[in-house]
């Protein structure tokens, strides 16, 4: 049966392939694109197709509204909405190019909201909404420069699930699908694929076939999520293989290097590793001669690896007919009836490495703060378990207070100091955003009480001044800053540089939540949340990195809703901002381990976004969160608290 289908970004790449495949099946297709003439050219070549082009910039709300009004007047309704328009820009997090961040979010997230809102006004009760995302929205991407793009796709995944939950209550006949292509040979992937050459990839037509499958399913079959990628596509990883000169190690080296992974092969004799590399010059393999029985050599080589790569993966197999085990197996078949070959290990390694990674964050549960209380009063939703901001603050204190047990030696071997110095006894210069109320205020109080110099950013700086006035011995400085305004952020950090010279800790705590059902498509509300919860983190991190100590800490305060997908009505957009922050935190950690490995990056999660009712509820205080922060900031130089979650023992994310 012919359907009326709207496709965004329909002029090139995946969008054009979907348009062609759908039109070839006899469907009526309306393609939205800024270069509508390219759609017209396809239609001209195929005069039997039922294709209409509309010149639309989907980042401009007025143009989206006008386009759907035209569609309503022309066709009356639509059956399928395919949100395909997307953009990818390579941009290192440490550079904090907020213009590029906003460009990606405008198209990959906000435009989806606008199109969904308008489509829902005219879509049939048994329609389909397909959001084209990416496998980079399924895993945490640590490719240099790709984290922001990946974060937009994680955000899209969350809002898609939120949309499905909302429509299940409002219009259960509408299907919602998240489509996740892997690497596709399109103009957007030109950085990776040159003239069809490059990493394993698929064609846009393969994605279009997936769309046709989704549309062909019976009314009662809902394809909620579909990933399609090349069978050989893996996220490249950095892997250290011991005993890589022969047997299991050599087999794994060949299998992993062939998949594009960076391999560091360790062995007493590296001649075979070198021979393998010589035979395969395109493989990314480093060979290092090391006697693993000699501690000094091990320490030196892993110090080299840490400085160059910062990450390893290891696998310990069972009994394998290889090297030293082969003689035992041959001499005593009865005692060793079951064994495997080196080549059998390699596929297991490939499988393990293909599974998703998860970013590490410090995660408080539902917290009793003014933000949460206001949200509750406005929306009349009761949540029975929550904590106080003070509990979160205690977590912050915990993070920054652990002892300096570990000391680097000249050859980068590590040892435990005889007289450990507790970092918590040394005053640090700490910047906290959103420091006037709630968790931010609790963190400020906890840190200042420990003797740290604290600079609090807030729009209501007078509230910080009031706390300082009550405690004249505290070293507290308030700065009136709207963190969503880049110029104010730059000015604030310039002032800090002139006043203090450097900082030791950057705590990105400022956050906001608004009730925003996906179906309503209130893009102004979406933007406000992203400006504070995501973009301001980029601005503050960029400026902080200019003056932070080489052994400093960056703590991003997130939410347990960034750990799971929240389907509370009206909460999906807030949750999507925290999923995005999770990806950005992991990406920042990956970048800094290459550029400035002494800086530690921690994701810390709070639940200020949740609503609170004051009757018989279980909750913690902001001070409990602050103690966790103190712990993070106090850890030794070589101990990195990558994730910490603090919540009431009765609090679960539903």
C-alpha cells in the first residue's frame, strides 16, 4: 500500500537513498532539504516517481512549520516521518568550539523535535516515526574529536525512547523506531572514507533497505530499534598483548590488528612481531622487548604505554596448545583432554572488544534542592525517595581528599610512599558553577570548611556572599556569571587567572530541568536545558584548561538519569542532556589522557532534576554529595575516580 512519507536531509547520502528506495516502491515521498534542486534532479531522472521537494532548513522552526502546513494542504496527512538530517563536525572537547557544538545539536537534536511536533499534527494513527541515529549513539565514542557528535546521538536515543513512552499513552498506534547505521559511505563520512576506501563500511542503500523493512512490518509489529553496520566494523581500541611473539599472543595480534586496532606487543623476543608488521605495513602495531619477570622493565614499558596511549585491554585464556603448554599436552593426553588452539582465542577477544563501553560518572540520586522542589510544585508529581544536597557535597569532599600514596619514579615505576601526604591537607583553588543554592552551595560550604579557596559562579552571587559573611574564616570568592554566556565565562576565568594564577579543580555543577514532553516540541525549553547542562560545560572546561594545574581535577555533575533512559512524562529531554554529558565526560577523559594525562576527569551524578514531595520521603542532603566531591578531589595523582554514584539506599531510578 502506498504511503505518504516525509524525509529530512533527502538531497544526499542516506536521505537520498531512502527517498529513492521509497519512491521506487511507489510511495509518495516529500523530501525536505536546503538543496531541493538535487531532489528535483532525482525526480526528473525518474518521471514515474511520486516525489515532491521542499526547500527547508530544518534548524529554522518557521520553515519547518511552513513546510508541514504545505504538506497538510496538499495531502491532508502523512504516514511516515523519517528524521534523517544530520551533521558531523570533528571538534576536540578541549578546544570548546561552542559554535560547532550548537551546529550539531541544532540539526541532530533540536530539528528532530521541531519536525516531530509538526508531523504529529498530521500523521495517521497507525503511522511510523523513524529517527536516524548512529551506532555512535549506542557506545561511548573516544575517537579524538568525535565525542560531541556521539553525544548528540546518545541524546537522540533518549528522546526517541521518551517519545515512544509518551505516544504509547497518547496515540499507541504510532510506531517509533531508532535506526542506527554504522559507518556509511556518504559525504558526511568523507573524513574516514576516501573514494570508497577506508575502514569497513556500508552503503547508503543498505540503510534504505532497513527503512523499507521497518515500513513493511505488520501493524502489530513495532521495530523499536535497528542497527545496521558492516560485519567487520569495530570501534578501534588500544590493546597490549603480552607474549605476542608466538602462540596465542601472535594469533590475537594478527586478528586484532587486521580489525584496525592499535596493538602493543610485548615479549622477550620481538623478532616475530616485527616480521608480522613488516608483512602488513598498514597495521598499527608497536613491538617492545620486555622481560615480564623483571619489575623495572615492566614499569618502564607501561610508563611508555601510558604516556603514548593511556589504555590497555587484556585477556587471560584457559589451556591452549601453544608454546610452553604444548609439551605437557603432548606428553599427557589423559590429564589434558580438552584444549584449544591459539586461533580460537582471537575471536573471543574480538567479541569482547566489540561490546559497548560505558562512561564513568559520579551519580547522586534524587536530591532535595530548590530546583527539584519547584519542579514538583509545578507539575504535582511525587517521588518518594530523595537525598539532600549536603550528601552530594560530602561525595565531592570525599573525591578530593584521598591520600597521595603513589609517587612517580624516574623510570615511571610506581611505589607506595612510606609517609603518605594527604591531598586533603593541602589547600586547593576550586571553581564551582551554580554555587548559590542546592548541591553547588553544599559543595562550596564543604570545600571552604576544609580550607580550600573556592570561587563560586552564580547569577545570584549575593547568595554566595551571604554564606561567606556568615563564615568570615572561609576563603570564598563569588563571581556573578551566567554560564550560558560565553563572554561572561571568558571574563570570569581571566579574572581568576589574574587573581590566583591557576586553579586546581573545576566543578561543572550548574544545571537546569524543565518539564518538556517530546510530543510538544518546545524547542526553546530544549535549548535552555542544553545551554546550561551541556554547552556551558564545554565553555567552562575550555577556559579552565587554560589555567588548571597539570595534576588538577575536572568534575562534571550529572544525574542518574544520564545512566539510564528516563521515561517519566516530560523528563526525556532533561535525561538526554545528561546522557550527552556522560559521553562528553568520557571523551574529555580520552583526550586529556593523550594531551595532559595528569588531569583527572570525573563524572558525578545528582538528581536535582527530580521532583520532591515532603511527606514521608527518603532522601539525602546536598552535603552528602559534597563529601563525595571531597573524596574525588583528594585522590592520589595516579588514582582517577571515574564514576561515583550517591543516592538514598531506597532510591532507584525507575
